[in-house]
C-alpha cells in the first residue's frame, strides 16, 4: 500500500509542474497503460512460482507505476473541471449584473470589504468568485453597507480571470485561487445599483463563525489612548485565529515574530490543536459512558468515544473554516476512528498513508501547498525516530528526541519552502506548546460558547506574556537563519542526510549525514562575473522594482506599490525574492520619485534588510526621508563603477530640486547601466517633457540596448524622438494586469513595433543577463510554465 500511495503522490506532484494537461488521446493511452500494469501485477501475485524477493519488487514497481498514471488521470480530470469554471476571456472588464450569496466571512480592509461570492445568476459565470467592495470617494455616496455572510445580493461587478504576480520563488496567487475553486476576481462597481435581497439565507456554519468573531471583537475591544475610539486588543487577532481560523486581524509584525521563533503552527488552527481536542473528547466521553450500564448495553464505550472524538474534530474543523490543514488532520483521525470502530490496530504508518491518500483524492493541488509537506513530513519524522524502539525511555528524553528530529529533519523543507529556519525554535516551542495548546486554546474554545466570553481576558493576558517572551527571543541576532534558494538535487541530498543523521544511536557513521546539511547551509547561488551584470524587472503589478546585481554589489531600483497598511510589494515580493537570491545587503536603494507605486515598499525593504545608502528625488517632507539610513538626492552627472560595470544618472538636474512647482513623474531618477556586454536604461516615470530635456542635455548618452519603457507605456511618454534616440532593440514594460490606467497605451505599443517587447503582466519577471560576450533575456513565465496560468 505504501508503494501505491507514494506513486500517487509522485504522479500528482509531476502533473502540477506541467505547462499543459494531457489531451484526450494521451489520457486514453495513460488509462490503457495503467490497466495493463495492474493486470501484470495481479498475474505476478497469482503465480506461486513468482513470490520471491525479485518478483515482489517487480510487482511493487508495477503497482507504483500504475498509481502514478492513475494520479495523472485523476488530477487531469479534476483540473479540467476547475479550468472550465474560470471566467471566459470575453467577459473580462465588463460590467456584469449578478445575483448570489456572500459565501465567506467578509473581511474589513482599509478601503472596504473583501469576500467570496457564490454566484447564482447568470449561469455563464463561475460558481464562486472573489470580490472587493471599495468605499467610494464621491461625496454623495452614502457609504458601504455592513456585510454579513449568507446574505443574498444583487450586484454589478467587473471581473477578470485569476491572475497573480509571477516572480522567481514567489507566491503563486493563481494556483491558490485554483485550489480554492475561485474562478474570477473583481470588484463591485461604484455608483451602480446594489441591492440586498435576503439576509442569512445560507451558510449556517459561516454565520456561526461570524457570530463568534463578533463576540470576540466586542469582548476584546479597548479604547485608543489618543483618539478614544474602540480598537482591538493587541493579540485579539491571534485569539480569533485560534478559535475560528480567521487570521485577518493578526498583524504583519506578529507573523514575523512567529516565523523567527518557529511557532507559526501554534497560532493557527493546526493538527496539534484538533488532535488534542479530539483526544480530550474521546477520553471524557469514554469516562462518562462507562458510568451508565444501559448505554454500554447498546454501544460499547470505546465506539461511543470514537464517535465523540471524531465529532469534536469535525466540529473544530468546521469552526476553523474547514481549511486544508484542518482537513488533513480530520482525514487522519477519521482513518484512526474507522480502525478503532472495527477493532483493528493499524500501524501508525498505515494511518498516515491512508490519510495522505484521502487528502490528495479530495484536493489534488495539496502537493503545491507548503503546509502539506510540513504537516505530513512532521508526522512521518516522529514515526521515523520513535518507531521500532524497544523502550521509549523517560518522557523528557522522548520529548528531546522529538524536538531534535523536528529541528534536523524539517530544516531542508523549511529552507526550500521559506528560505528561513528558526534557530531558537526548540526553546520557543518548549515554552509555547504547553501554554498555547493546554491553556490558551482551551480557554479560547470555551469562550466561543455564549456567556463564557470573559475567559478571553485571561487568555489574552497569557498570550501577552508569551508574546513578550517570543519578542525577546526573536530580537536575538541569531534567532533565524536566512538561506538562498538551493537547487532540487541539494535539497534531496540534505533530506537524505537528515534521515541518516536521525538513525538510532549506535548506527555506524551517522555523522556523515551532517555533510549534505552543511552543504545546504553554506550554498550560495552564482553571481555575475567581473564586468557582468544582471537586472531583474520584478512583476509587482502596476509599479516598478528592478534588482541589479554585479559581481559583488546589489542595487534596487524602486520598490513597487503599497497594497495596504500591512502589505506592500516590499514584504510580499521584493524581500522574499532577494533572500531567495542570497542577497543579505543592498549597497544602494534608488527611489526614483515619491509616487506610491514606486516607493510603496521602501519602508519594508529597509526594515527587513541592511541597506547601505539611498538615493532618491523624494521631497524632504516625505515620510521616506525619515528612513534610518544614509540618504542623498539623485542628480545628473553622478556616476560610479562596480566590478567593471558603469552606472550614471542622467536626470534630474540639481537645479530641478529648487523649482517651486515640479511634477513628481518628471523628477524621476533616470539611470544608465553600461557593461562590456551591453547597456540598459532605467527611466522611472518620466514623461514627454523630461524626454525632450534628456534629448537636449544627454542625447549622446541615451543610446542603449535595452530600454525600460517610461511611465509603464502611458500616452504621455515614449515620444518617437526619444525612442529613436535610445535606439534599443528590446523594450520592457512594467505594468499591472488589466490595470485601471489601461497601460500600455495602444499608440505607444505601435511605436515599439520592430523591437522585442516584454511585459510583466504577460511574461512575469523579466531578467536581463549581460556577460562578456552575449546578452540573454529570460522571463519567469517561460522558465516555469504551468497549465493554470492565463
């Protein structure tokens, strides 16, 4: 069975890496081959003269190959169903009147509401979409209504197909939407007729969760010391997350502390919490059931306890929103409950593998989720180090062995998934696990019952004390190890090394397992050679961020947009990319101008990484001027050389800073990069006026091979004279998918006819590599194609 399920996992993992799904003919061949392999395996099983070791291995290999093919067929069929649910391209960008119900907890944002919507009419739309309802800036607008889950609405919306930013080692938002069965994203149109049709019409479990959230927010509200307005207590969001899985109110700074201390699994509804509650319900019901002989006559206590434990796990999973991590634990407990009900004593490995199969049958995309590998990997590691021992030993030794296994065994997975590993995780978990799992979580769950909300106050006090300790640990300079993204072969060697190192004591040469682990920790990606340069135009949506790297230096040209008070392209895109690329220090940060789509992530970058110096054109009164690092204005004539690569600013002039009325776009820093292999011109948001000035002041230095198109290809830039003077053979347009400005303008695109044009909304991140003898341009979409990307 293990070989069959392992093959199923391999098949689905392979399928989710493909650029296209198998066609009907290919699926027919796969099905025929799978049937043939299954028949051959059965024949080997029936032949008594072929039951030896070699034939047994051959039969297992045939079954594993059959499982791989079955997984590909199953995953393809499910994927075709999901892709058929996506919004038709012809409906993108149109105003559509629809009727449906709010299908998820509405999340309040700085600008409005965000929620999932179950579409009832028209039938041509996906059955489930994700919407944002923004507050209108119109003075006559009465304001947003207060939304509740289950309400039926008639809305006028504008939709687009699932699409996400595409960057090396970045989060795949389109895949996440596919797994959640979201066929389109969009927003409610302002000043259109929106009408509530019915209240509390559906989704009773979600309404139950919303009621609990409302009671928690009311109980944990405090008055702001300056404004006097009510606001949530500092760790109210963590308690809400523990109760119902809603993590909206958990701040970015709190997530950073959890990640640096390695206790993220404790502050969300994890398998540990569900298992603990199921075990508690099992023990309590078993104890009570045995006190009533009449009940025992109808149903044995063990079976009653099994039902009670599984029911508690199901209830908690539903309360948590039935998220994928909760589903994994529930399926595992269901397999165990079925075995106990049938009076079987299955091996722990059997339970784990059957739960794994259940998860993948229900959700073939689970193999793309980090939590899938972390949760099943953690359980498998515990079985690996704890199984087959003659004696368990003292509980403290057992606990220490488990912590050692988690620390060593999960290290490769954490580094490949997050490029970060908490060095203080064993100590932090030793302090946090008893407090969160045994005290805070039970208090929170009891507080979910009406009338017991007062228990939230001691729970919050305990969480405050715990967070004080965790913050102190997170502030230690050695609290977390940052690691560049390593190649797959090195990750595989490190996993094998970890398993070798965790073999039982007395096994010879266990220390050899340290070698691939050390190789993983010391690995660094190759940098450009002397005289070479690499520039990556990141896909940050409607904005700009360019990472420029030479042999020993790193420069960041703009930092993309801000999305909200908690999220911006700095902490969502740029920092993860830089860490995965092995960048620990930025030698220079350039902020071309003050517009938020170019400077929105600057504070996050400075806070999350060492930055030596910043050059910008932002005015002194801008908040960026207060960032704690050496700053100076960028100005034409500034130049320097790094590792044989020449950098020079062409704009703005020093006198421009003294002008009383100046347009932000026209103050953009313009940087020319010249290497022996070629040149690159980074233009920011300059418009026609600045382009004319560059033609007058620096025409002899505008000539370049690759041009970053000014102002995202707007109609106010890219004049024919400027394009002719630059003479580039390649143009890169940093632009957001179906952005509201409709950049790039069709007339501007015509001016770049004859050039090789790349667009970040279509191609993802674009990387330019200049070596000593050639130039290469690569895109994230071409490097990593997947079947669900539009």
